[in-house]
């Protein structure tokens, strides 16, 4: 296994493991095209597992705070109760 494949956060561009859930629509489409032999620039893909690992506690707190403020303002303007969310 190469070092590129050793991480759950990175996949080779042409990896058959590049699913919609793991790399998103554009990444999955590029992987299918590369496997089919179509001309695709060389590269790699960052998986969806990388995002939660990227979020530090402080960043997660700041994002949650911003979402909370937006929800309160939006719900107050539309006169409805805020709903629960998770970051």
C-alpha cells in the first residue's frame, strides 16, 4: 500500500473506493472517468473523513456560534422556533 492510500483522508484519483459518500459527486465522477480510461489530470482526492478531523475544538465552537446566531435571527424574522443542529 502506498503512502497515498495509507490515510483515510486521501484517495488516489482513480481509486475504485471513490464513492459519492466518500469523495462527493465531482470526485466520484472523476474517479469513474479515470478508471474508464478517459483523460483526467493526475491528482488525488480528500475524503469526507478529513473534514471532521480538520475541525479543531475552537473552530467547531466558532462555527456552532455563528450558526446559532444565524438561526436565531432567521427564526425571529420568520416568527418560528429555532431547530436543533449539529456541527
